[in-house]
C-alpha cells in the first residue's frame, strides 16, 4: 500500500484503535507474506489526545511482548500490586474492605498493568510501521461489496481496495457491522461512566480500589507517578450534570468518593462521560468479514475487561487466519472465519452476562440485596483457592487461550 494506486491487499483492518492496530500487527508479525493495511475515519494524530487509561491483563501483556511492543510500554506502565473491594454508601463514614486480592498470577508477574491509551496506541503504531503496515487516516469506509474471492472496500476519498478479508474494529457503534447486516442484542443501563486522571500527594503503591456505591462502581486505578485513573459510574443525568458543571463542584463530589487517604487531589484533564450499555453481536463473521473488539461486543466496565476481551478477539482471529493461510486455505472463507467465531462467542457472551449481573447486583441500595452480596464477598475473602480462580480469570489466562496470550508465537 506504499503506492497509493495499489488496490489489492490480503487483509484490510477498519479502525486504528488498539484492537485494530493489534490485529494488523499480529497477522503481519506471524505471516509477513500477507499484506495488511489499516484505514481509520478519525483525523490523523487524534489518538494522541486520548486521556484515558486501560487495565491490561497479564495475558495481554504477554501478547504485547510477543508482538515487540511491551518493552516500549513497560517503563510507562503501572503494575497493579493489590486490589481491594468495598461496598458502602457515599455518606458512610467508614468503608469496610470486604475483599482483597494480591496482584500476581506468578512470582514477579502482576495480574494487570495500567497503561495510558496514547502510550499503548503509539507503541502499536511504531510496530506497525516497522512491519510495513500502512495506516490510512481521516478516510472512512463508505461501502463494501463481496466479489467471489475478494471484498471491494470503497473509501470516502474515492479509492477502492480489494481485500481477501475485511476486519471491522471500528468501535461499539460500528458502521461496518451495520453495513454487513449483522444484528445486535442491546440495552442501555441508564448509567454513564465518568473518566478522568487525577494527581494526588501521596503514592498509591500500586493499589487499585473498587468501591461499590448505590449508583454504580467507583474505581481508582493506579498510574505511574502519584496519579490515578478514575472510572466513576453514575446515573446518566447525574453524570452529565457533573461533567458539565464547574471544576470546583466536580472536585468536591470526587473527593467525597475518593477520600483523603492519598492527600489532596487534583483533576489533571477534562472529565468526560460515556453512556453504558450491553451490546452483543448476533454473529461475529460473514463471508470475508470479521468483527473484533467493541464492534463485536460492548460490556459494562465493572470488571475492567473491555480491552482484554478485544485482545482475546485479536489473538484468536490472528491465529485462525495465519494457520488457515499456512494450510493454503482461503483466509476470508466463511468456514475459516467461523472457527474464530466459535472460539470467541461463548467467552464473550459469558463475560457480557457476568458483568450485567454484577452491575444489577451491586448498583442498588436494597438492604436485603446488600446483605447477601456482602456475605458473598466475605465468603470469597476466606477461600484462597476461589480468590486464585478469580485472579486467573482477571489475568486472561483461563480457558482456551490463544497462543499470543500465552506469550507464544503463532
């Protein structure tokens, strides 16, 4: 794709977020004979303004290491060394800790790291450039047509790219998913997630906290330095009021939930709010077409697994495509792509249902429900093997794990 007039390619990825870039890099890294390009509707360099951060599970860290990105990311990542969970009201003077997890899946290997999105995106872009993957920015896909052994993808600038496989990684409101005629199961929670970065006086020592409050979870996630990422779930009307109000009022509300254990706090960026819901695609694939990441599934952030589900998609899709190509099979054929769908569908639905149930269970203030869930948290706290199971799940190392997530080459 260095020549702008070239229209034939093996794999075209739509979406230059971390899922789309990881998909392109994973396929190209494992199979250099496959030509890969990325197209994205967002303007160039807009990713550098992304102030959010993500929890990257141990399995995803292994994958990024295998892709040649982790060495660049690691100095700017913050290991999560401990996780505590509380269940209380905002007005409660004391928030008793019901559940604690240590932060390792193996000696010296934290179960997760916090990484700022722009750092993750930048490392993947650098690796894509090293592998000869072109990223076409500021150009949307307007339509596509399947033509036997190809899919003709029409871009807004008038260029048509013929690919053997089109991967849609264009987010929860995927236009390509709609173009493919893939339906979804979807509902809204009436909640929005407020995201911002704060600075504080004292070090967090790598401890993450999740406070279950009546309106939704309030998560404090450690970043490098004396900083933390806040993911604060509120009813949508309250979230809009908070982010649209003045800075002083926002910080007062934030401090009431955050507390003073780390000294004075200061909001570093403009808080933003995103509406929350559950979206599950009824199919992940069609002939010469595959969904990945939020385009295939959007879940509640209560378990912090959104990014990691997307990376599981990437690892499974890359392994499916690469192994099919090695066997001389058509990488865009429906029977090949259905292997990927079977691999990922159950895990995705299971996680969607789990986060939905957790949100409904914890985002309320009903006395009997609170009593039951607090007893449940207390029981888990007293069962080391069960806690170990949950850590393994959170690390992404359970179940039928693709090779990249085990830190192995495809």
